[in-house]
């Protein structure tokens, strides 16, 4: 009985993670410029991977696997948004301007 509940929970977490990963992929294809694409990839991609790590931890129920899944999620949570921010900042100073629909450009010196 408990094994079936865990199997359903793992499946639900995998589906939720897949939906977030799909949203990140659609954002990469549909959003207008580099900055909004990076935002979609870093935020939704991190959530999708996080639910994947949670599903892995629940599926195995071994202490070492749970600890590695937790460590992987924490590492991804700390590095993905920071790296996306630094890449976007470097791209801006390299000359990639935001899309025309961007209303406020706080980096513009005007």
C-alpha cells in the first residue's frame, strides 16, 4: 500500500517537473530576447529539475541517494540564477539590447 502511494507521488512529481521543464523550453522558443529567455530557462528549468530531484529521492528512499539529490538541488538552486544574472549582465555590456517591448531599462545610462 505504501509502495503504491510513493509510486504515485513520484509520478506526480515527475509530471510537475516535466511541465516546468516544458514551460522553460517554450519560453526559450517564444520569448522575444536573450534576457527573457534566460529568465525562463533559469527559473522554470530550476523548478523542473528540482521536482526531478525530489522524485529521485522519493523513488530510492536510500539515505545516500536522498542526500545526493538534495545536494544537487541546492547546488542548482544556488548556481542557476546567479549564472543567468551574470551572463545577462555580460551580454548587456557586450551590446545585446533588450527587445522593443521592454518598458524600463535600468542599465541604460540615459
